[in-house]
C-alpha cells in the first residue's frame, strides 16, 4: 500500500541525510526514484546534507505541477518507483495535494522531508498541508541541541548573531554562514522565547556583572 510519509523535525536533525539514505537503499535494489527539492543550501537542483553528501534533484519551482511532471515522465516510458521531496516546507499547499495524488492515483510511495515551523514558530503552509494529508508522520530521532545543551525544538533566524522575528518567511541561509550574514540556529523553547542565541550568550558571558576592583 503506497503512502505519503512526512518526516519532520528541526534543522540539524538529519532530514536530508535520511532522504539520501532512502534514495541509496532503494536505488541499490534497482528501484528508480525522482527527487524533488526547493531552495536547497547547495543550490538549484541539489539535495544536500550537512555531512557533505550531495545528489542531483529536480527543482520544484513555484507553480510547478509535480503530478503532471511525473505523469509526463511515465508517459515517455520513464521508470518511477518512488518519490522523495526534500525541503517540503517550501512547497505550496497545492503541490502537497499533488504529492498526495501521486500516491493515490499513481500508486507511488512519497517520502517528504521538512521542518514544520518557521523562525516565528508559525507553521509553513507546505508543512501544514502535509500534517493534514500525510498517511504517516515521523519525527526524526536525531535530536538537535540548543547551544545550552537542551533539546532544540525551535528554529531561529539570525542577523549578525542576533535573533530576528520579523521578515519574509523564506530567506535561504545556513547554520555555517559568517555571523554577520543571515543564518539559522536551533534553540530550545526557553532560549527562543528569550531570543538568546549562541552569539548573544557568549557576549553576555564576556560582559562582567560588576566593575573590576583594582587595588590602589
């Protein structure tokens, strides 16, 4: 029985790595899949993990009909045994509906990977639709950690190391960018609510609580 499965979690929990592993396991058994992605950190038409693994993918651009794309591939004699959709939070609700139709009408398994909420703790429209439609939702078991060592549950956007809570929902960045640029960081709920990033925590630790005392 074909399924639409949504693998979700925060950044740094291994979503893209698992997507690559699923692709490897199935291709090693002679199965052929189509990988879709959107706004991957490695660039257009790439599926990459932070472990350095990269493979080619189909860029699911805005307005693209994913169902029609797959039907076209099949009608031309192409073989498609499964579908992987990484960065699925960036897909539109209509594209998620198309993935569900791929399962129901074409009988293909669809494995979607994405984060559920944005830097403002609001659901991405694509993730919300996946939660509504998925046959199964799997929380990734690799726990990302906040700078304090607690389990990270929230994604934060940073500019110059300072957390921001306003701006466009989608701005492509990465956790490995220089501190002066737009980046992302995972935080526990407590530090997300307090807007305390690793950089601001370090700055606070370096600032003395009292004036130094010197002997005369």
